[in-house]
């Protein structure tokens, strides 16, 4: 058997290394694209620009399909930034489906790994707080309460997933953040509700005072 010098061994790796570097760069480009589209899609949802949001999500799906093609051939390319991109993808789909249809998207139809879907769910809690606060600014207490209800439902489901904490240690931190976000949102809604109640009471008093003045004026004229 021929003995290879170290230089020959190293040179023999060059083709493989170049191909791996090319794949890595393409993967990085795709995941950056998914993250970019997710953020802009979510921004569009918050603005109420649903057609724009759907367009961004369709672009995300195209990028996601290419990502899946690459991972099916090179599973070892499933790295941290791929994981983040997939949970961003899940988060955008979850937010759109719940805002527009009032239901959770099917992870099977999204071709979404369970952990990516779960982490996307956890991140969506923050987006629902953002939507709740926006609703309060628009005096839409009912929508703010609906957002809070979804946040609580998601949190309740996540904390029951004992196995997920083992597979995705970051889930515990996300759940802790979600709990604080829910408490803050609940407080904001309670303050707004009390403020609305106070405004209604003041309005009723003003109307009653107005009626009494009119009655008093009528009595003097008579």
C-alpha cells in the first residue's frame, strides 16, 4: 500500500472542503433570507397589511423548500442558524394563522420539526403582546383580551411539554419570558379596563348633571 505524505492527504481534501464551504455559504444566505422575510412579514401583519404578509410568507416557503433540499442531502448542515431560521418561519406562520383565521397552523403542512414549531410558538407570545398593546391604543379592548387569551393558552401548553425542555434547553428561558410578558399584558389590560370604566362613570355623571341642570332651568322658567 502506498504511503501518502501529509501534503497529499491535505490536497485530497480540497475538493470536499470547497464544496462544503459553498454549501455552508448558500445555507447562510437562505437562512438570512428566511429571517429577513419573517421579520418583515410579522411587521406587515401588525400593520394589517395581510396581502403583503402572505407574499412574504410565500417567499419564505420557497426559501424553506430549498433549505429542506439541502438538508435532505447534507443533514449535518443543520446548525444553530438553521434552527433559528426555522423557528422564525414557524413564528410568522403561527401569528398570521391566529390573527387571520383564529386557528393554529398544522406543523405537518408546514413541514416543520416539532422543536422548531414549539420554539416559534414561544416567540409568538411576544408578538401577541405587541398586538395587544396596539389594540389598546386603538381602544379595542376586546382584541387585546383575545391576544391575552392566546398568550395564556400558548404558555399553558408549552409548560406541559416536559420532554421539550430536554431537547431544547432554551425553551425554559423563553417560557420564563412569556410568563413575564403575560403578567405585564394582563396588568396593562386591567389598567385600561378600569380607565374605561372610570370614563364611562364620569360620562354618566356628566349626563346626569346636565339633566339636573336642564330640569332646574325648566322649573325656574315655569
